[in-house]
C-alpha cells in the first residue's frame, strides 16, 4: 500500500454535543489508525483530543470505535480497513465524552477502589512464597489486562444503561476478582461482594467482552463463568443451605464474608503452611483422609510445598480436583463447598489426586466444616 | 489574578510510574498525607512498557549469585562511572523489593521448585531478572497501582505540573493544570518527589511515549537543582524498524536472553567481531561455547549478543553503516531458528503479538528486523544516594529522572529495580522531611508567573505550530546528538537548539484549554528544549567515548574522564552552566570486588 489520501470522519465535540468532521489525510504503508490521527493532529487539527501512550498495544490508552467497532487505534492497521470508504472514528460510547475522542472513564477507577485487595497469608520477607507455574498460569492470563476498558465499553449491561453503573462492576473487574480469587495465596472470600455489590448476576454471558479484548483474554469462559459457578456453589449448595437452616452456619453468606473481613482460619492454615505458626488448634484433620476445607481457602494452600504433615497435598487438592472431571455434585459435596469450583480450568486434573483419598475425604471434610462453623 | 485550586499535602509525587507509585506507597506508609500527580491515566505510565524483568540477586536459578556480583556487574556495565553507593544500595535491596511486590499480589513466572524464576540479560553474570513473560512492567505497575488505590492515596490523573514552587531555598509545592479542563491547580507541600521518567521524546526514533519530555529534569533545573551525566543516553539495540510507523518500538532484550542471536544480511553472527577488550574475559569467542552457556553458566562464557546495550547498539550501527543491513535498514534478530515455537510463544508472548499485528511477521518462523532506538537517559537529577534528595531541600528524585545509579550505561533489568529501591527511599525520606517541616508558604508572585507563562501560547494570534517545532527538534537530536557523536555536529546541534528556542517563543495554539494536546505539547516543549540542550552541551564537553556516549573524534575511554561527572545547573537568567565534579570515591572493601575477578 503506497502513500495515498484517505477520508477520515472523526467525531468532534464535548459533553454539550458534537458532530462528525470529515478530513482528507495521507496514509502510508504499514500504518495504523493512530498514525493517521496523529498526522491529522499535527497538520490540520492541533487541538484534536485523543489519548495514547505506548503505541504498541501495551498501555490500553487509545481505545475508540473505528467504523463502529471497539478497537485500539494503535493496533488497527489501515490494511485491514476498506479505504475506499471513509474511516469513522468515534469515542467509546459507554463513557461520557470529555472532548473529541477522549471519554471520562472514571467509572472504572471508582470500581477499582471498591475491590477488596489481595490479602495474602503471611509475609514474604526473604522470599518464602512458593507457587507452581501451572497454578499461576490461569491468573497470569487475567493479569495481561491492559485496562483499555473496551470490554466495559461493549458490555450491554452498562452500554445503554447508565443507572447500572452503580451496581455493576463490568468484565474488567470480573477478571480482576477472578484473578484474586484464584490466587494461590489469597485468603479473602469475595463471592458475596461480587454477587451483591458488583452485579455478577447481571451478566448473561453474551461474550461481547471476550470478542473485543485486544489481549485475547477469555473473559467469559475463564473468569466470569467460573466465578458464577463459585457464587452459585455458595448460595445454592444444598449443604450450605442445610447448614444455614439448622443453625450450624452463620445466617447469611454476607455476614461471613463481607468485604475487608479480617482473614480468619484460612490465614492460620496458610501461615502454618509457611511455617510461620502452628496449625490452628483443634482442627488437625487426619492425614490423607480429612482435608481442612474452608470456604475461603479453596484449596489454596495446596500449592505451598512447605506444608506440614497436617495439610496433606493430595488430600487438599483432591477435594477440589476430583470434582472437576467428575462434574458431579459428589465432588462438591465432598469438599463442602470449597473445592468443587476451585479448579475450573486450573490445569489440575484427576491424575494429580489419589481418588480414594478424595472420596474418603468427602464425608470427613463435610463434618470438619460443620464442626468448625459451629465453633 | 489567575484562578486556581490549592491542595495541601505532606508529600507530592510527580509521576505515577514504578518509582512514583513506590514512593507514594512509602510516603503514605510513613504517615505522610500523600498525593500522586500524573500526566496520563493511572496505570498507563511508561513502566507498563518494560518487558524483560527486574534484576535482583535472589539466587533462585544460580545460587552463586549475590549482591556483590550484581553490584560489580552494574558498575562494569556503567563503565565505573556509577555512583557506587547507589549501585550498592540497589544491589542489596532489590531482592526484598521484588518479594514485596509478590506479597502485594504480583505473579512472577516460577522455577520448578516454585520460586520466582530468573532470566538472563545482557551484562548480568547470572540469570537474575524476575519476570512475567515479556510483560514484567505491566505486572509491576498494576501491582503498585492496586496497592496505591487500596491504601487510599490521592491520585490526580491527567494533571501536568509546569513549575515547582519555592519557599526561600526549599520546596514549597508545585503548580500545574488539569488536562481535562485546562484549569490551574497548586499543591502546597514541604516535600516533592520527582518521578517523571526520561527524555526520549526529544529523539525521532524512540521507544518512549509522548509523556517522556524530560519534565522532571527541566522542573528540577528551574528550581535550582543540578543534573549529572546528561551526555549518557541509552540507545537500545533492538527497536522495530519496519513498518515506518512502528520504528523505534521496543523489542525486548529477553529475545536475546532466551537465546536469540543477531545476524547481518550475510547471515553472520556478527557480534563475535565486536567483543571489546574490557569484556573479553567473560565473553564467548565462538558459537559453540556461546550456545553451551545457556545451560551451563559456570564453565562457559556469555554470548556476545548479551554484552551491555551500548556495545550491542554500536555494533549494529556499524554493520548497517558497512552496508550489511536488512532491506529496511536494520539487522536480523533471530529466535525462530533457535528455539521451538512453543517456547517462544510462552516466553515472549507479547513480542509475538506485536510483530504479528504490526509487521505481519511470525517470530516463531522468521527473524525480526531491528535497529537501535532511543530508550533511556542515564543522566538526571543529582541526588544524595541514600535519601534521593537533590541539592534543593525538600526536592527528591527517583527512577529515570534521577542520575548516578547507572553511570554511563544502564544494564537491562536494572531500571525496574532502580524504580522500586529508590522510589521507596525517596518516599520515606520525603515523608521524614515533611514530618519535621511545617507547611511552607506559597508565594502569590510565583503562582501568578507560572499561570501567565502557561497561557502565553493562547495569546498569540499567528505563530509556530508546536508539532512542527517538536518534529524539527527530534530531527536535529536524532541527526546530530544520536548514537555516534562528533564535535562539529554537536556544535551544529547547539546552534540549532538556540534557534528552536527562539521559535518556541512564538508558539501558538488553537482551540481552548479543555483537553488540548496542542497546548499541552507547547508547554512540554520547554522541557524538551532544555534537556536537549543539556545533552548536547555535556556531550560536547566529554571528550572520550564511554557507555551511552560515543564520540567519533575521541573513540576510546579516557582514564582522566573516568573520574569526572559533568554537572549542569541553570543560572538566574535561565542559561545553563556546566561544571566538572570529581566522582565520589569508592571505599576499599568495594574496590576489592573488582580485583578478585
């Protein structure tokens, strides 16, 4: 593609209104839409407002809608567009316009403030933490997020429903939550927050977010659906329901797991795993039979190699991993409600586990949970 | 009288990259009321572009590693011009800073036994870089960003500082404007931490973003602080060269760390022809040994592709000049023939993505075309090694904007460690100063002057287009103060800069103050012109070649120059003044580290 003139229709205006302005701009071989916008800015429209930083698809600043499609301008090559037609560039629609292509994305930054932060078990001075690559792989996928907010922009829950922004955090924050929830060393349970305050239930998995993600993160399949499963496990698990009914569990999930709750037993276990403190008194399960299941734990300490004998790796894992391939409630029951959802897509498989241990552990785990709740 | 809002803080941090956020966290945790002010949205700072990793001698891969070896590598990489104390502190404290990130939620790639994995990089004796694929900077900035938000530190996003304010000799605060509205804002604070990054946008071909206009360097000078080592600019050996629109975008050194090699158009691994005397003892002189090294660092010497960046960039430059370059004026960087596709995709995912999307090149099948790109400035604000305080009381600097740590050339991976180690120190000492100093006085006259000068571009009916001026400055710097320098060209550059400064007095912008990039650039250009002049002046003065400063007319390092720092200050009438200052003397116990090897 040699250098030639192309037609650009750019939305210009502010919160009080605006219009499309048509420009003729030169485009050159190998260029992306942002190059043409920059040339336009340098030669014809010095005050054209546009955000950009890295120009290499790493910072997520230059999000816009190009011919109606939410894209990063720096990663949209001219050669992928029909240059016989005008190229239309508009700001992201879901956010209020500041000026021209710049929108007010403060909604996202407000949501970020509400996220209960990473709460690890024990400090890491001297580099004590141990995690296996396969256990961090799936979270690293979520950490690829460049916060371009295209997923937020395209999500129909907020795209045409300003009012939902009060009660719906959006796909970017669902992967943030998933990343925290699946972190091997995190001790907080954010499921109630996620469901009640962040509107996970409002997502009806149309996968629009996944389709526009420039990083190719499987937002729906790897984050939203597993998180929905976890929340459902918590809310509708018959064992939990029964426990609540007969009064051996605290009344509502919310009371147990409100945001910023100080870590309780799970932290103690994880600390024990790190060798920082003895395991909590009176909760020692029998090795290889009774995994210490805690809903906030999700089998997380299983990834710490320095576990004391009271936290058998295979047994703890087994509670969670056995459920996935089996796909049945059996596994969920076996782990109380902590394990069944722990390993969706984690790369763990049944072969990691002594199936017998898992099966044997099932009932004992349930009893352990009930007893502990009672205390 | 101009209208402006005023905010009171103990510590104001300018910049929200790795150093700025780490400083803010430290200041907050030390009990100071802290604000972060940044030109872009939070999380978009240039740190996000860092790819390779954080150098820290944790010894997870090679237990032989320790801070002394890291210190030695850093000093040798900087050709011994580094501030020895900063290099020492950095080497000693980097591991704790990395572990701390992990405690805040960062997820580094792992070794088989579950520790943080470490990768090889140029100039580092052992595999030392904690990394996350090739997007370490993103992980780092996200972790610091989340921590900052969780602590409740106030962040002023898309807010540009144009002047520092003084109360007598000390710092009183900072003045700037909101980009969104164009309205003015003043901060009153007894401590200001500059963490504004570098100066790359003064060059035509650069890996740096629009923000890298040397704001902190210029703000510091204008406030009475001094800059050192400004002649040392790092040209990263591997930037993209094609298509033209992506020229300069960084190709991580990890490609070479993971086994990639450089070849010229004749297919020759030319780096074997460019091993300098200084690094002969530790560099393999044949392909067989170089290839064995990846698995056995103890019995083999490092491949020459992993020489420090200045050496590799110069070699590539020479090959291209000798006519052995690629069709688009670069050389080949080949990982495709060296590693299985699966490994490349796992270890270098964003490089794969970048080349596939922007250049139609599949790096698992074909070599990349690369060439040097302006990447980093070693020079910066002269600070106390331990506290990061400049000669202006209350003014601190950390990260790329501070000078001294890297000497004449920075090793890859030492930047991210620098941000963390000295960001923390700057934040703590800034908080400490704030605790012992009351709220300073803001002088109306200074604020008024800052507001008036910021609005000047709107006063002119017809004048110079700021984009044109920026383009001309970049062309001059690229052409005359680039990777290879010579006296006549440097003199031309200085003349050119004087002319550009005159033209800058006639900059005019259209539109209003609301999110107006033309106006924003007009103001940033002042900083760009100042740092460009600093670089050219210091480059002309230093009559030797060392690290990121290569003089065609003085091609070798000079022992005498090796003991001298060049220091720049600004006189009252705005002129720059250049002085020579002896290098701080390294204590004997550290000197010994260089004799043992």
